[in-house]
C-alpha cells in the first residue's frame, strides 16, 4: 500500500496515527498500563503494526520500548512494499519479546501481557499474568 513512499513521509503519517491509537485503546487497559508504570514497571508494546506508526503514540504515553513489524526501505529512502523483519504476530511476537528481554539482561521479572487477538495467544501463554481483553 505504501510502496514507493518516502520513508520520512511514512513516519510523518505515523505521527498522525497516534491520536487514532488513543481513541482505539480501551480506557481500562490504558489505566492498567498507567498503574503498572506508576509502580515502576517497564512497559513494552508488541504489535504486528509498523513500529514507525506506533512509536509516536508509545513515546507520548510513557512506553519504554516498541516491538513491531518494520518496513523495508531501499537505498533511496523509499518503502519497498515489503517488511524488513518478520511480521510481529503470533509466535513471532512472543519470540521477539523473549529476545528483547534476553538482550537487555533483564533480571528475573514478572511478565504481564494484554492481548485481544487470536494472534496474541503465544504472547499470553508466555506471560506470568495474561490478560485477554
């Protein structure tokens, strides 16, 4: 859909999408996220969506890290229409979360996960505290 678009334009459109995420996010989930952050939890958003479209919202809402699908960009700074990473859904989402946690040398921690799609099952199964919303 975005093949040939300049990557900076793609990022700009992502910033505009931040308001839409806020409207889509259930208020109870946002409250739980805020409460977790208030007690010192680190917040990671893992999504099949493009990282560039989720990151502006995440930064504005105190999220520590975003794991998502990345768009492939050619040598001219234009989108190729392909992903540069595997689509971050299903088993891939759980694998990328585990990879991130291992790369950050996190101490033993409790994992709370919120998911609302069948593709979130692998992530919910790896969590100590899964929340299906």
